[in-house]
């Protein structure tokens, strides 16, 4: 998922900053789980603290940075008119000194917990509409957006991925609490995250099929995107899956011949489709949805009894996070239904160790209500 940004990107930085001088680009940081985490917030000039606005996460790819993603996957002109705040967090460094999001289970960095805490941090300083929080990202940032759809669906309303997918264990373990609208934009000639999958990556058609079935979409329409730029070396086809539960949908832009790139980017890196602008299409998709649409589905699982598990899959321990305190009994069953562990906790967060690799079901019993999620220990 490495993005090699040419000198053009860096050269354009100052001129673009000048163009958006009326807005605010603010750098922030805080300590999370012993790691100093940093982020950029883009606040449009029309923001007014008296009006709640949407929040859009824009996540960089592997080895990239939040600053590069701010200008490569550019939402600033859209935010300036649509009036939403954009946040661009940085991933941590891996053992090769490249920034990454922990979506492959290769480390113990709690990126889901960091994003969750970042929502709280921004909401404490800006008037955010909690019903309209979205996540998108390039490559590894797309993987991370899917992880948020699986593990933080009580807060992230909809997600979009550009050149990302899910690893097969994450796809098998994914169990959101409600339908999650999803958009995928992917090139068929992507040499970094191949459309056909492989090496643990899910095939894009398999990925889309999972979300279509999970959201219970019943209708599909497809159309060729007009080839308005016949010099970009690729074309696009648009698939729209509608009729989903509680109004959810799934969309796929299949970039035929497209590479590992952000369509419509000002800084083309390889075969970049110019028939669509990915940022505009993503915002068009996001703005249809707010969390209130899914209130019926969420109400079936009372908020005070919801819980999340991360990282999932994990090579060692899992973190269970609860919306409230109180006595809870946590039971772990293996794939054959045999009880292998039972613990009782009262805190809002606890660690769960599972020694043997495999598929497990974690059940939480609180106040007579029982909820279950799948986890994978590898």
C-alpha cells in the first residue's frame, strides 16, 4: 500500500495552502495507550459552532502521511461548501519506519481505540453531529475504514475505501451491530492491492458480495461511466446495490485498467482515472446517511450493553470495550460450542487472552441481556 508521491505533490503544497487560507488547518496530538498520536483537523471557513456539522475521517495509505493524504485525497473544496470538518490522523510506525494502520494483526497498536478517542477529542472542541461521522481512506486507510465499519459501527455511519480491501480473517470475523453503507473504488490493474485478491487479501467482488448480503441489498444497477477523459488509460463502471435493510446500500466503482491510485487526484501516480472524482463521489455517498436511519436496528441492542472487540483478528489478546460499567459475565466458546473460558468484570474495558488459534464466539451477559461477537485468534 505504499504511495510514492512525486515532487509535484510537495511543490503544490504551498500554493494549495494559500488557496484555502480562509479555512483552518490545525495540528493536534494526545497520548493514547502510551503512544503519542497526532492528527490534522481541517475546519472550513463557514463552520459555525452553533451548528452541528458532519465529521469525515480521511486515512492515509501505508508509508504515507496525513499531510500527503490531505492533498492527494483532497476533500477541502468539498468541505468548504458542504460544511463538514475533516480529520486526518497519522498511523504509527512499523519496524521498517513506515506509517501504517494495524489492520493485519501484525502489532498490538489499538487504532480502533485511538479513532474512538479521537472522535471524543474533536467532539469536545467542535460542534459535531454524532449521527454523521464517516471514514474513508486510501489503501491501508481503506482497510482501516473497513475495520471501523466492523468494530465501531455504533459511531461510524458509513465508510468508503479507495484501493483498499479486507484481509480474509477480518472479513470472516466482521460483525457490525447494524447495516453499514459501504463504497469501494478499485482498479482492475492495481498491482499493490490486486482486484483479484491473493496473499490474504479478499477479492474485491467477494468483499462487495459480503457487504451486499450483510446489508440485505435486493437490487443492483450498473452503468458505464462516461469516458470524458480518453487520455487517462482507463475507464470506469459503476455498480449500485440498493434496497438494503434500513435504507442501506453498497456501491462499487470498478476502474477498468486503473492502478493503485485515487481517481480525480490532482497529482496522478500511475494510471489514474479522471472520469470520476473519488472525493466528490464519496461525499455524495456519505451525505445520504445519518445514524438515525439505523435507530431501529441499533435499538435492538441497547447502547449501554453494546461492546466492541479489537484487534480482531489478534495474535494474542483482545480488548473488550463497553459503553458503561456494571457487572458483566464474559464467556468464550470455541467453534464447536464448547465453553473454554468465563470471567466476570465490572470495568468499561478489559483484556481477554485466548491461548489457542482458531475461531471463537465471545458472549457478554449483562443484566440478563446476551450479545455475541466472533473473534479470530491466529
